[in-house]
């Protein structure tokens, strides 16, 4: 949701420690601020400055019903209070009353187009100012639980486990279905009770099934549970977050166990400017591959892999375009045996908000994995490029999104084995809770 805090003058004679409230709000400790504002009763309070503070904090901790009551009280006191109308719009959007929220945002601009609240809307919601429509807001009814599910059908002109033309069937084109489920539950939430961290348990399920591709219906499935600890605070006047956790993955290829992996991850996310973030993350995993009937025996190995990624992301061009670009370095020792490698990879992504609630996504990444002790080539260096494009739009509600996706993959090696070009198409439906 959007945020914005009104400014006001000193209020003498109140029972509220305003300096402590202001310090808590500026430090992002909204739960503590609400405790300090406990004596401000929306049914009887008449101080608009304190009521605005309370409405803002209630929106920040996603207590939308209570925020709506406070905003209504503010508008009873002054029907031209643009901040009150703005907080009311936020509360309505949080309660999934999109049409009413749209009308309320229009009222903010109509009340006073030069007000700070109206300027905030014009800066952060240019699509609303131009079209009069509220952009898609994905609302989480239970802020402790988030989930998403997607299913799609597609076509892959080369499964690309081996190149075309070498006499093996896996280069055959195939249609496929793909499904994915992701769940996260906050056991501890720092938005409540002013706790210093959040603790989330999550998991994922991914499955793809190919038809008539020469590999006895290529079937791949991954289950991915994880644990995440996160702490947010103000550092040098900017928002910062430290995140760390652990993960476990188990994969199946066809009817056979493919690999088991577990690992640890950590990241630092720092807001350089409003809407622009720098993120530095690292991950370590230990993966043990299992011999399968579909792969040669050299996949039966385990090893440690380390990955470091630096990325810069944020909204640009008046919040019309979201961009993300960065660099990844990865190394896998494969326990000193076959398939050890190191990888340098750069990536760039952009998502553009278009009229009629459409969103266009474009991206590219380029990497050069350098293998050691590769079979059948002792040393192999690849040149891998991936391009993708997507077009998506919400359907009957913001939670349901339909998309069309295209991916092009190119692989070139200094050895002749497994060079390929690959085109992948996918039509997908997603639901987010």
C-alpha cells in the first residue's frame, strides 16, 4: 500500500507523548506508535493531527477496518481533509473494496489538487491520474499467510538435454503442462507488537510433464521447504532489511529420485532512494545427485555450491517501469569429481505497466559456465544466453492473472556436444492469496 505522513503543529495539553510517537513512526515501529496513541479514541477525539497519525499507523500494520473508522472521524471533523480521504482510500483498498477506494482517491485530488496527499497520488499512481482506474492491488486477507498457485500449458521445440541431430530422442519437440505452488506463513510478524523480526515457514511445489518427447514422457518435480528470518530497521535514514534462512530441496526425474539438496542463504536489502533498492545475497547448498535410469552414472555425485548475487531494482519513469539488473557468481566443487564448474552471469529485467491493466515483461541473462572434468569432454566452456518476454493482465479480480510467455535459450560450447537453440512457449493462469 501507499504511505504518507502528514505534518502538523505542536499540540499542547494532550496525554500523548508526541515526540515518542513521531520517533517511532520515523523508525518504522508502527505497533509501538499505536500503543502510545492508545488514548486517541476515534469516537470522541477532536485533534486531527493525532487522528491522522493513528490512521497512518493502522494502515501500515494492515488493520484496515480500524483505519477506516479513524478516517471517517477525521472527515466528520473536516470534510476537506485530503489526508483523511487518502487514508480512507488506503483502508478501502485493503478491505478489497476497490470501487470505493477508486472513488475516494478521486475525491482526494478533487478536495485539493495541490495538497501533499494529492501530490503523493500523482507521483505514485500516475495511471490512476490519467485513467481514473485504481491499479491492480494484490491484497493479502491474512497478512500471516501468503500463497500463490499457477498452472499452464506450453510447447517446447527442444527439450535440449542433448543437441538435435546426434541420434538421441531427447531433442524432440513436445507440448507440456506445468504447475507451481508456493506457501509462506509468518510465525512471528514484526508488524505486530513491535517485535524486531519476522519468522516465516514456507514451501514450494513445482512439476512439469512433457508429452511425446522420446524420454517416456519427461516428468520433473521439486519440493522446496524453507525457513526465513527477517529484520527491518532504519539505517542512515533509509530502510534496510537483513534476511537469512535455510532450505531443503528434493527432486524427482520420472519415477526416480534425482537429487537431495539443503543449504543456507542470507541477504541485505537497502533502500538507496525512494523506490530503488540494492540487494546483496549469498547462498550455500550441498547437493547429492542420485543415479537414475535416464542419466549416465556420472550424475551420481555430491558437492558444495556457493552463489553471490548483487542486484539493483526499483521503479523508474514515474512508477511506470520496474527494473531489476545485476550480476551473479557461482562455483560448484562437485566434491572434486565430475561436473565441477564456475559461472559468471549478468541479468536485466523490466516490467512496464500498460493501459487496460496490461503488463509487459522483458528480460535477458547471459552466462559462461566453465566446466572441469566434464564427460565426455575434459574441459568445456559454454556461452549461454536466455531472452524472455511476457504479457499479463488480471481477469475478474486482481488475484487472478493470465499471462503469455516466450523464452529463447541459446547454448554454444567450445566442444561440439550439447549446442542448441530452444524456443519455449507457455500460457499460464495464476492465483495469489
